[in-house]
């Protein structure tokens, strides 16, 4: 099985992943995550880099019970789509929850957490997860 | 653009082919299609091979030259075409264009996937490569998980129930019983489906297409070459389209419709000069039950939010308004991902040739096959017409 998560690959995305950096299209007004130089919707190349809001609500979620091989040790875990306060949508893990007690529409906030370890010799990958606001 | 015809089709059974390699699957399917076409092997000028994960799951790339070599036709133009689970449909589209353009007179479109050698977790990791590796696969989402989000969004928006959507799996298994090539030729009840283990909530095991090995092939040719084939039934490619959508679900406004299907279908109906009501046989890409329901809507056979009613009311059965997946669909015929698009074409053409046995639609004239890559990042639509 080919490893898709090399060290430089994790390193070059670190700023966007750790600080939740998105883009806002100056033409169609839509914002998106992660940041990219061209708007995926309208093709405009006038994109403003934005720090996305760290709060939002959980739109939909699922519980991953049959994970990809590099996530096997963490299953079951929750993955969902969060709509941030400015309307941007982000796919992320939902953490600090009991799977069958979670409800769609709940208010959530971003937290910095571990995603996976690259075995004994690789690095530990971090990123943003969301947890229900207390 | 000139007219393109299907000269022959061939396919292996779909199952865990422990004793057969990827290249041998390709060769077997090609031999069958060439034999069916009555066209001499040496007349084939190009091969387009749909495959998603040969590199990751088999450690094998360069399928074009591999195929030409093992088939004993080195020198032909040949390469792999990849568009995740829509690789087969995309390969067919390329093959169609190759003949329609006048560049080649006789080509072969193939699809192959060899999945059973790999461990389940590795197959799951390979399939999620259909989406963004850095921002979707990174979260640990599985491909089933992404479709589970679509399922939730659909149930929320339209108030549909899982017991109605899950009927799609029951339907597919019922028809696969009569398909010799199908991976699972047995029936399941709705209760079996709803009691099977959860894979990614709310999706249960028996709502998911299985993994398996298989290869399928279609020989395409110009009108002139078709004379040599002297086929009893003349089948024309009435339309071949391919469309994309924004790759990841979280970047789309509406999760309950696949814009790529809507786009590809609009172009295809126009190209074939037909409307949905002219379609006699339908093959949809039901990798998960919810997708089958959504495709019925996006292809114009039901209003948005009402696709499940067609299933529940028996309208996708033999004798119904739009007979769908009559050879078992992805769920029961099987889903060797990169090969699926060609298997769908194989099944559609089998119906037009009148060779579908107990599952035959009377006097089928127009068949449509829809093949989906990722969660609708790519959609291929091909329409076939029996020429009188």
C-alpha cells in the first residue's frame, strides 16, 4: 500500500490546516476551505486569504466504523460537515462526543487535535477538529 | 463526427478471482468481446483501459502496453484512463471519440479492477483517493462515510426514510439471481439489509456495493467495419458524454443532487435526440442505495425527493415505467471500480441484443448507462440504440 502522507506533504499544508485558512472570492462572494488561488465555483483568480471563523454548527455527520488502514486504531470516530459562522463549509472530525448521542444542528467550535501517527518512525499529524460548544 | 457502433462485448464473472491476475482478466474480457464482434484481432487500432487503482492495489501501472503485450497486439495505441469509479465510462468516452473523430476505425474500450488481493483497510484507503487526499482523506473519512453524509442530507431535506431507500439493494439482488456474471446471485429481504452491520451511519453493509475483481470490454467501430462484423443486431452509440462537478462535498451547495449527472444527462439526451421517457433500460451507478435513488431523480425519471417512490412502487422493475439495473446493478452484479462503467455498458447492450434471458425487457430499443466517479466528481453517460 502506497503511503499518501509523506512528511513534506504534511509540512507544506501546515499553515492552512493549523490556522483554518480559507479563501474568499472577490467576484462571486463565496468563501471556501482550504485556501486556493482560484475560486472552484466561478473560476475567478481574485481571491482574498481569510482566517475562517472557528465556530459554527454541525450540518451532517457519520460514524466511521470501517476506516481506511491508516485510521484503523482510532475507529469508531465521527466525521462531519460543519458550516462556519460565515457560511464556509469544512469537513472535519467531530471530537469529544459519544457517537450515538450527537445531533445535527449542534453548535460546535474548533480545537487543535491529533489526527494520526505515521507509525513509529514517521511524524504525528495534527489538524482542526470540532467539538460541541459547552 | 461520424456514427459509432458497438461491434462486440465481453466480460468475466465478477468475484474474488484468486487464481487470475489483472492482466489475465483484461485478456479474457478482450478475447470474449473480440469473438463476439467477429472482427479480427489485428484490426484493432487502439485500446482505452479504464482502471482506478492498479498502482495502489496491484503495484502495476502502464496498463496500455501491458494489455497490448499480453493480447499479442503490440504497436496499437493504448493507455489507461482514470476517473475514479467512473474510469470505465471515461475510457468508453475516449474510445467513442477516437472512432467518431475518424482517427481510428476499430478500437476496444476495457475496464478492469483487481481488488481482492489487498486487505480491506487498504482498499478503503485506495477508494478515498477519489477525493482530496490533503483535506478529505486526511480526516479519516471513508468513501462510504462521504456517501453517508449525502444520505443524511437527503433524508433531512426530503423526509425520506431509510426503509424506503434501502429497497434499492433488495431490487438489485432479486435480478442478479439470473445474471451468470454477477458476484452475489442471491436475494436479500429488506429486513436483512436493515439489520446488516453499520459501516458508516446510516449506511449498512448490505446497502454498499461489494469489492471484487473483474474486467469487461467493448469493441467499437465505424459503419464500414461493422459490415465485416455482420452482426444480427446493429447497435449504435447514440450519445456519449462526460461531465465533472466540484470534487468535494463540503464545497457544494446541495448534497442531494449530483450536478455532474444533470450536466452529462442534459448533453446526452440532446445528442441522442431523446427524452427520459424514450429510455427502455437504465443502468445507474448505485454504489450505495441512496445514490441509486438520487440518480433516478437527476436523470429525469422522478422529481427531486421522490426517486425512492419509483423503487417502492415497482416502477424500476421489469415491466415498470423505467426498468433499472436489471442485471443486478453495482450492489449485486458487483463493483470492480474501474471496470464498472464497462460492465454497465455490457449489461445495457445485452438487453438491446435481446440476450438478457429472464431479465429481458421486451423489444428494448434505447438503453442508458450512468457511471459515477467519486461522490459525483465525474459522471459518464452513454446511450445506446438498436438500429432497425
